[in-house]
């Protein structure tokens, strides 16, 4: 490339950068102005009502439960402004997200898990709560954040094909806690090992650094809000090998249902299925 071309590319990219920054400032100021109007309870709540809250949105660290968050966040943009990595964005018209609320897309810019978590204390309404990102001593602790949970698509993760890849594992700021590598023999080749990434929900903060680092065209590991990513066992199953879980049986009560069939001995019932086999 000639020097002239290089210079003109540099100029174009500088101009584009300036335009983006001006647009961002404009959006923030607009959002902040309208957010203040919403203190009167009018403008933004009307907009939010018009948009269905996306269940798949990832909120900043410390965000309270989604329904409450939508009522509490005044769309001031302070969290966005204080994020040094430009991780957070405010939803704009056309984004199909609750307007003016902050969110992030890890594949584009993940949360870099700042130790001082500058996005949280600036929140004027506690839509982002410090205690949700604090340890038992009351100190800010980003490892307590629960922005979401990383999920591995085992059909498209190349490590599950037997190809060596640990990009997500290496990118994780909680190495060997939130993601570990599970070794197993590759029966197909007979001489290689699988090294499969396994996510641990008790440690994963949902920062999305793994999703950002994933080598596949569309990430084979991605962050979802916890309520979306996780199933729920319910009360009917107990881990018999877990003394803590077994304590749930202490207050359990049983209910016995008696039928004509259940009152007979099992052997009689098997030999004579209550007359069912005679028909
Ligand atoms: S913890 Fe840091 S990188 Fe993450 S959203 Fe907050 S300010 Fe941005
Ligand atoms: S989460 Fe808090 S700081 Fe961020 S836009 Fe909403 S009210 Fe403002
Ligand atoms: S970076 Fe992507 S492809 Fe590689 S091990 Fe992680 S999830 Fe699998």
C-alpha cells in the first residue's frame, strides 16, 4: 500500500472514530436527559412498556432481578459512561431491547471484570447493587458477579471433536475455577485424548471472555442469563450422597395411597394382574 493510501486510511479511521464517539456522547446525553424526565415516572416507562423485555439480555454486574431492574433503572447511562472498556451499551430504538437500559454483548466486548467495578457504585438507583458484587467482608468483589452462565455447545466445540483447543479455558479470568478441562480417551483414534471444557456454575460470573475468545466462526461457548441457561430439579429428587441435601428429608412427610391392587402381595398381583390378563 502506498504512503498516500495509508495516510488516507488513517484519516478515514480517525474520522470514523470521532463520529462514533460523538454519536455515543449524543446517545448518552439524550438518554440521561430523558432518564431524568423519567424520574417523574412518565417518558421512559412508557417506552419500556412498548418493548418486550428480552429474556436473553445480559446486564452489568450487580444488576438486580430483571423485572425489578426495568422498574428501577432510570436509564441515566452512568454505568455505561464509567466502564473503561466500552463493554456496556444503552439500548437504542431499533435494538429490540428495553430502550435506554444497559446491556452487553460478550462476543463483541466482554466484561473485563475490573476489580474496582466502576460501573456499579455510580448507579444512583441501586438497579446495580453493590451488595450483589461484594464479599462477606462487605468489600467489592467482582468474582461474586452473576451476569450469566457460560454454556458449551458440545456439537460445535472442536475440543469435543478431539481437536486440541483451550482458548476459552485460557481466556477465563477464573482459570480452573469457572472452566476446567476434562481429560478422557479418544476411543475413535485410540491414541489421543479429549480435553473438553467444562463450565462450573458456582464460579462462572458470565463475563463472556470465553465467548469472545472462542475460535469457532460462531462461538461454541456463550453466555446466557442464568435463568435461561439452567434447568431446575424441583423438590422430588434428593442427592443421597450429599448429607447437606439429605437434610431436606427431615421435614418431609409421606402420603400413602391404597388401592385394591396395592393391598395384595406383589406375587399375587404379578400372577393375577387384577383380572386384566383374563380379558
Ligand atoms: S466490571 Fe469493568 S468491564 Fe465489566 S462492565 Fe463493569 S466497568 Fe465494564
Ligand atoms: S443501571 Fe443504574 S447507572 Fe446504569 S443506566 Fe440504569 S440507573 Fe443508570
Ligand atoms: S474456545 Fe470454543 S472451540 Fe475451543 S474449546 Fe472453547 S468452546 Fe470449544
